[in-house]
């Protein structure tokens, strides 16, 4: 809720833009107060921070319960299960599986964050341009979205990635972002359409504000919350998609280390060495679940209808 005194002063001064900023600021404050009391937000945020720490400092985390080097291998230990000093056991090459799982967090999480961030920026720019200006700009962006909506997400990724002889974190993130932006753009466009005729936007125009200033200063801050929620939810999906593409043989390749590669190798040895599949799948599932829970909590906090 907005403070009555601040609202009255803004209305008396004939400043609807100021009033909108007051309301938006209180909306964010109320959302934060609501989030602090939600167990799913606290649990998911804590888990994500731990995973980000693991991705940022894999050597430090890997050395806590083992030798910490995923490339030190001994064929005599091939496929052995968990034991002292090696809590996850060994893979087929006799490499420490715990160290490999820890080091696999960085590429998997990096791809998820890079692809989602790129998609967020593209969606925000194209969506606000299409929604605010309408006309030819809206028609051009909408038709471009229709083209990309016609490609299934995984199939499109497979087709593009097969053209890359060397696939890195950056190329995979780019391809996944290429097929992720249309949904966010459509959402941002809808928000911008609803806001472009709002009183505070019309007042800013009447006072001589340029279109770029109106979009950046007034439309974007009030339209970005749904896109932020969608992007948070999408991170988990992107990480799972990267693992799926790698599992299908069109993602990262050895000697790279990622959860998708570990699952791809382990799927043929599930009966003999189930631990090789269980531990990378566990970390992948926890990461995806953490981002989905965080996105759900943000959605509940920023949507007044769900309060």
C-alpha cells in the first residue's frame, strides 16, 4: 500500500509520474516483505547461492572431501562405488566422480545464466519497442516471433548446434538463447501495450519527454517484473535443455566436464554402476528445482492476484 501523505502530496502537485514511482517502489517493498516470509524462497535462494559458490570455486569445494582434481584417474578404480576420500565413487576411467560433479556445475550453470540473460535483454528491448510504438515495429517483431515459435526448442537447438564443429559454453548458450527470447518478448510486449496509455506515461509525454526516456524511465520499470519472473523460471529449463542436448551428442564434448556429459556416459552403465548416473542427476535436479521454486516465489510476490 502507498503512504497516504505521499500520495496526496503527489496528486496535489499534479505529478502522476511521481505517484506511479511511489506505488511501484511500495510494490517492490511489499514483494520483498512477502518473499522474506516464504520458506520456498529462502530454501531456493540459499541453494542457488551454494550452487553459484560451487560453480565459482570448484577447486576449493572439490578439495573438501577428496583430492579435488577431476583429471587424476586410475583405471584400477574404474566404476568403484563411494568410499572414504571419494564420497561419490569413481567413473569408468577411474576418475573421482565427486570432483567431476563439482567441476560440472560451472559449465551447466554458466550456460543457464548466459542464455537466460541474453534472452532477457533481447526480450526486454524488442518487447518494449513493439508494445510502445506499435504499428510497423510491432508487426515486424510479431512476425519474427512467429517464425521462431514454429521451431521446437530442442529440435531447433539440435539443427543449429550440428553446424558448429567446436561447441563451447558460449555457442550453446547463444543457440539456447536464440530459441528462448520469443516467449519473453511476447510477455514484455503485452506489458508495454498495457502501460503506454497510462496516465503517468501520457503526462511524461505532455511534459516533453522523449520516447526513449519514457520507455526507459517509466514503461520498463513497471513492465519488467513479469519478464524477471519468467527468466528466473527459465534458468532451470535452460540447464535441463543443455543437459539434454549434451546427452543427445550435440552439446559439449569431451574433454569438457558437465553434468550432461556425465549422464550421457553413465546411461549405458546404469545397472552395473548406478552411482555414475545418480550423483550428476541429483545435482542437476536440485539446480533445476531451486530455480523453479525461486521463480514461483517471485511470481507469487509480484502478482497481486495471488496474494
